[in-house]
C-alpha cells in the first residue's frame, strides 16, 4: 500500500474527483431534485435559463462548502494524530 504522503506529493490524491455516492438515499434525493426541476419547467418553460443559472450558483456554493469541509476534516485528523502521538510519547 502506497503512502498517503507520497500520493499527496506526487499529485495522485484527488478526493474531489471521486465519483458521486451511490447510496439509496443519494439516488432518491437526486430523483427528487430532477422531479422538482421538471415540475418547475412544466409550470413555466420560460424560466429554464434562470433555473440553469440558479443550479450553476448552487454548484459553485457546494464546491466551496466541500472544500471547507475537506480542509476542516484534514485539520481534525492531523490534530487527532498529534494528540495521539503526544499521549504515546508521554507514556513512554
């Protein structure tokens, strides 16, 4: 198993490019979103451009949130390892 540090160094780690979840909850929610979009467009076909702009803005917002979540998760993981290693060092 290759070191995660080497994967980061060589640029082989791309968590943001991982495939979307395939859980039942995700699929159900995705279908719900598509149904709502279809309902909106069936009621007012002229809002297609506005709806596309809205979806694009939500996508950008989601990317910022995912980035912040990733950074925070990484920080928590690093802080946890520091604490674990400090406790091990103190016990020796």
